[in-house]
C-alpha cells in the first residue's frame, strides 16, 4: 500500500511552544517524494517542503524544521517558538513514479496567545 | 507569476443538478490535477492530466464525473447528476513535471449540494 498516516488529528499549543507534527508513510517504491503543505483558514494549500527518498538530510527553514528517517518511514515537521499565524491544517503527502500527491488526513494546529 | 485560477469560488446546487468547475493552471505547467477535499479530510485525487492526456483517473466516479483539458491548458470538471455526498471543496493544482515536483494549488471551489 502507498499511504500516509498523520495520527494526530488536532494539536493545541500556547504561543512560543515548540510543536512536532508526525507523518508516517508506506511505499513499495525505492524512489519517492515526501511533502508538507499548510492549509490556512483561507483554504489554499501552501507548499512548504519536498524531500526525495535519497536525501535524508534534515532541513531547517527559519522556525520550521523537518526530520526524515527512512528507518522508521517518518517525515516529521517541527515548528519552533510557534506563533498564532501558524494555526492551520498541515498535510503530509507522498508521491512516486510520476503519480500525483497522496495526502494524509491532516493535523489541525491551533496556536493560542 | 500568476497562480492557479479557479472559478467559481462557491456553488450551491440541488441534488440531481449538474455543475461545472473551471481551472487555469500556472503558465507552462504541463501537469494538472483535480482533487476533492471533503470537510475534515485530506485532498483526494480525482484525475491527473499530462498536457491534454489523462495519466490517472482511477478514483474518478465516471458515472457522474467528467473532466477534460482541451489544448493542454485550461480544464473543466463536471458533475452530472450531483449527489449530496459530492459536497466538498474541489481543488485544482498544477506542477511543472509529473509527480515528483511540488504542486501549486488554487483556492478551490466549495460545492454544496442540497
């Protein structure tokens, strides 16, 4: 099966807390791509990051960081010092062999002041 | 650079009526996708085009849904006849290449079937 599991349905944190969103994937392909998207209340999906299966380097972009571990089939996303503007639904997605993105069910993050 | 354009933004129809959605992808993007997002769920692929050819329509309910991408640019998605369970946001996205590059999404069309 080719699928993405985001076990956390909803997370609520207070501003400035760090928060990690979990993503576990399944695929039988050796070449695949993992993505994170953000969907704010306005509804438009915003691309955050893409990682291919051969690049296990972690990545940091400002307050955002991603931890890719093939050994555990996970691609977790951490927001450091969360802000109210980070409130959104976050989706992890998988693609392979030219196929379209296969999304998880999403994690709704609420950051309160 | 202009993003993915979709229209209309909102549509309310009665069950058994028909409806059509339009999408204009980012210029130069060969791949176009239609996704259905039911409230509280992740987007689900309906159909994927590469230029004007269909790459994957395995999850498209073909008895009532149809889509076309004439000339490999704009695309329309039609539902006829609509059912209550078709109430969802229909998202169009485009990407430069098949599958392994990021897809850019439009704002979606929120369909309510009553």
